[in-house]
């Protein structure tokens, strides 16, 4: 009996190790996880739930928990940053076409970022108060959003690097002052 139990324990341990290795190898894509009070933004290190608007979660190979981003724009910047050298396993964003409250997108609105439609350049800002790449699960929802908020509908690959990696929040006066200080 003890021999059978030992064998069963060894088989169970082997199955767990095998499952972990499959997920780390990228054959098993993790599902999106619900936001918790402990979720902190990768760049800002602030609690994600304190920020309004769409969020992003990115799973990296070899890491069981996602990196959180208080704005989708920041998540895309992470993916495109030349300094970040990680293998991405899954990327999820909130489908803002399914939310009932912009401030709190909810836990059931996560979609694959690669299949989403994005509105860029709209009057709506993200959780950090800067321009946002607002994700939608359908092209129709994205265009409906632009009717009231302006902007352009694009796919993930069409979002310009300058939109997610460039500086934000500089008004004309601050830009003039900065240019004068350099001279």
C-alpha cells in the first residue's frame, strides 16, 4: 500500500512539473486574472484599482503572475520598448465596449490585446491622465466611441511607436520654455 501511495505521489509530482514546463514553454496560454487590491502598476508602482479607464495585464514566460499597467498605452510601450527583453506569453486589455462604468471596467471584460481594435487620439484620457489607446472587442464599438469622443480606429500593430513611447503632457508654453533653456 505504501509503495502504491509513493508511486502515486511521484506521478502526481511529475504531472505538476510537466504542466509548469508546458506553460513556461508557451504551449499553454494563461487566462486573464482578476484585479486585486495588491495589483500594482509595473511603471508607476501604484495600486491599479485606484486608476480609472482601461488596463492591461501582460504575462511573461517563466513568470506565473502578470505585470499590471494602469493604462493600456503603458502596456503597449512595455511591449515596444527596446529595453524590455522578455518573451511575452499573453496580453490582455479591457474591452471598453462592454463596460458599464469607464472608471471601473470590471473583471469580466478582459480580451486578447492582439485581436482588439484601438481608438487613439480621442478626447478621453487613461488612468494616469495621459493619452490612451482605448481597446474594443469589435470594430463597430470602436467607431461608435469615436463618434462622441473623436480619435482614430486602428489595430495593435498600427499604433505608432511615437504614440506610446513619446513624451506626453507638454503644453506649448512648457515646450517653448524647454527649447529656450537648451539654447
